[in-house]
């Protein structure tokens, strides 16, 4: 009787574990699928300015950026000569904002920073050696 009970508990535990692993796999698959931006999607972009700017210039640029449609938050750093901003991609386009900024402030050296593929891979918060990343790749390749 005792062996039968232990066997039932082991089978029940294994079944629950497999069910939870299945739910986790489905969750990872759904969360990692690419999806089109919606009204709540916020994207971050950076514009590098290849010429020195002053604190006053940075303040004017920040004020101008906030007046643009779709801009959520702006940080203009005069010591690094760059602008980092978040925006709603449904309402704005970072390339258009960069072009308008160049015209408005005569900053022909301003260029939107786009990371390389290698930088994108190294910037991933899930290390390529982690168990989670391996599970993600397995699910990605399977489906």
C-alpha cells in the first residue's frame, strides 16, 4: 500500500511538473513573438551630434523635442553631445525627428544612432549561455 501511494505521488508530481513546463513554453512563445506597435508601445532612440553643444543649446533642443508630436521623454546631454528620447512609433518616426532637428537647429552633423547587429546581440539581457536563452531558442526553432 505504501509503495502504491509513493508511486501515485511521484506520477502526480511529474505530471504537474510537465504541465508547468508546457505552460512556461507556451508563455515564452507568446511573449517573444514579434508584434506590431500599438498605441501603448514606446520606443527609445538616440541622436548623436558630432559637434559640441552648450547647456543652453541642450535646453533649447529639449524644449523643441518636447513640442514634437509623439515624443514622450527627452534627455539632451551636452557633455556627451547626444539626445536620448522615447516616443510613440504610431505618432512619430525617429528618422523624421532627426531630419527636422537638423533643419531646426542647423545641426548637419546630427545622426541617429543605430546599433550594429553585434551590439544588439551583446545587449540582450538574456545571456546566450543561460538556460532560459537555450529554452527560448529551442521554442523559436521548433515553432
